[in-house]
């Protein structure tokens, strides 16, 4: 479906929650360097495991060893092991072998490099790819920029700043006609009832 966006990455602030970690010092049109995938909650057990809140549609990445980044300074950290226990993800990082050591990670955001993001299908987009797109109607009128994405149960809704008003565009094929990642442009059809 057009506009379907797996949340490879999300975090607590609105920008970070939408996968825009590592955004400082970059222009809005540049892709982020890091994408948030989880929040580290607290130690679990005696061997340094921690509980995490998963913010990605690809949680299988926590099952295999690999490089992650943690905290506001994006410190590299190596995942040794991950598993699910009673519906909760538990992960173990190299060098954090006790509850006291892993407690230092409590409440920090866990990131991946944007280069390590999972590839998406043809009509799938990450939220950070949608925010900032220039929106044009199929009649050639510039409507504004996408400022936010609202995730609903049925389909996402793109929020566009349009002439000082908020224009809400459902991410459905009847409304979203095309998205050009390279040109940073979205073409839409304004169905009756969409214009405020």
C-alpha cells in the first residue's frame, strides 16, 4: 500500500520518535545518520541483561550479535545476545556483565546506523523520508511541506502545513499519487472533504 511505513526507528521526542536521531547539524533534506530502535529500560537478572522497549518493526535485529549506538553521543555498543522472555525483549551487551554495569544504560536510547536500516518495498517509506517532502496537488498547486506523520490503526495520515492551516492527507492510494524520494516531492489528489 502506498505510504505504508514500517517504523524501523522511533524514540521519545517527536523528532526522535519518528526516526530522526542524529539530526543535529544536518539540513532537513539530508537523511539522518542514526535511527532509534529501542529504549533501554532496566537491568534483568544477574548477568547484565537489560529489558528494552522495542521501537522497530524489525525486532529480529535483536536476536543476532551486532553493532548499535547508545545515548545522545551515539557511543558504539556491541549486542552479544537477545531473546524474548514472557513477551519482553532481553538483550546483553559486551562489557556489561553485571546488573550494576548494565544499570548505567538505564533509560538510554538505542540506535542503529542509518546505513543498517532494513530495506523496504517499492511503496514503503520510513517516516523520516516523508517528513519534509514538498506536497503538490495533481492540478499543479504547491500545497506545502509534510510536517508530521500520524500513525493510526488503518493508515498513516500526513500532516501538511498549508496556507497557515493544517491539511490532513490519508496515506491511501486514492490520495497519495506519487512520492519521489530523490526530488523530495509528493503528488496528491485532494478528494472532496480533505481541504479545511
